[in-house]
C-alpha cells in the first residue's frame, strides 16, 4: 500500500503533531509524516520530530509580511510533495492565497464542537454558556476561519468544577485520538467505494432526468423516464478480481477504448464483462482523481444514453 505523505505545521510543543507522527508508525497506517514545519525555530515539536528522523523546516515570521512568510511556508511544504497538510497548533492565520493552493488538502483541529465557538477562548465560552459538553473538531481549512467542512468530532463532558484549563486538558486528550483517526480516514477515502459512489452520485444528479439503477447488482445511474431509462454510468467495485474501483462510462467504440487505455493505463482500463458491451473503465480509487474529468465523462456518457428530446434541450441551453 502506498501511504499518503503528510506535512504537519506547528507553532509550539506539537502534541497533536506527535499524536499524528506516532499513529503513522502503527501497522497499516495509511499515512506517513514527511515534514514538520514551524514559524517558531525554537518550537519543542521540531526537536521531537528531528529525534524521530522526520525532516523539519522553520522560519521566524517576525519582520516578514504575512504574504512573504506564507510563500516561504508554501515552498517548503511543496518541496516535500505532501498529499495533505495538517495544521497542529499552528497559531497564525493563513493568507487566502496559501489556502487556495492547498484547498481540499489542508486540515486543522479546533478545540470546540464546530460550528460552536469558532476562533479563540473556546473553553471559556463553552463554560460561560453553560454547555454540557465541549470537545474538538477536525475540519477542512477555508478562507473563513474555522468554517470549513467538519470531518470528525469528539464530545467531552463538562464537569461542574471545570475551569478553562481543566477542560482544555481533557479536550487535548480527545484531540490526540481524533486527529490521527480522521486524517487516516480522509487520506484513504479514495479507497472507500461508498465515498466514491456518493461523489459520483452528487455529480450525476446534476444532469437532467437521472435516476439510480443497478446493473448485475452494481450501483448505476440511468437517464430517461422510469420505463425507458438507460444506464449511462456504473460503479464496478473491484469487479471480477480487478484492483480498480471503477466508473464505467460509454465510449464511442473499441478503437477509442484501446487508444485511451494504451495512452494512460493508470487511469483507463477494459472492464471484465462490461468492456465487450462498450463500457470504458476509469479508475477512481486513486488519490489524484481529476473529478472535473469524471464530470466530463459522465456528461458525455449521459448524452450517449439520453433520448433526443433531452440532448436537444441541453444543446439549446448551452447555445443560449
């Protein structure tokens, strides 16, 4: 199994970084920590990472503009070729440009049950509100602070005598459990047939008159009325011993299929049983799947199966 490469960014002690690092040492871990970066050259977490043989990078942000520092941080991270970047106690706001470059691959852990208490002083705010529980969340990073999609949470009960410090200590223990598990699930989601099916379903349903339909037990999508609906896409989950979780779409014929497979065998394949019927396989259980390309193939396959009344309407809409 090829493990996902993860860069971790810290500002201080790096206890969450340590949790990620040691979790990556467990048998079967789907990720490895390839870089620990910091805006604080004296961060204790750097020493820990160096002692475990992990590459480190540091640069003080003092005297640098936010844009200049984030450009240096980006270059350092990019040189490590990570599949994901995990913020772990990084105490600076990131510039929109940095976030955009790593969109969809940038994760953070926050000490509250988001969307509650974005920003700072989360434990104090939870206590003042009389909440029964605090907790932590792992989320994708967007330009808006602590507003990205929540990937996982753990709730921590608030005790009657809690202070912000005592609550923070227990929440930190929960963070050390949550972050490695959530990161592992996120970087390996491309091997999850259920996640792939849901992603394809989201795209396919943007097209007109699409419904779900199975093919020999495999999940698929059809276009047209209930009585005349024709399949235009099928998920083949490691079908007949194949390694691929594939999206099967309609190609123009054997010549096109053979040409595509020969040109890019890492993406295209001839699916057993289905290939003879003109179905082309796209391997989707890859970390670098181009979902724009998947969208294009779904639309093309939809057009091949859709009744003329629908394709005429689509062409008219595009011209308009």
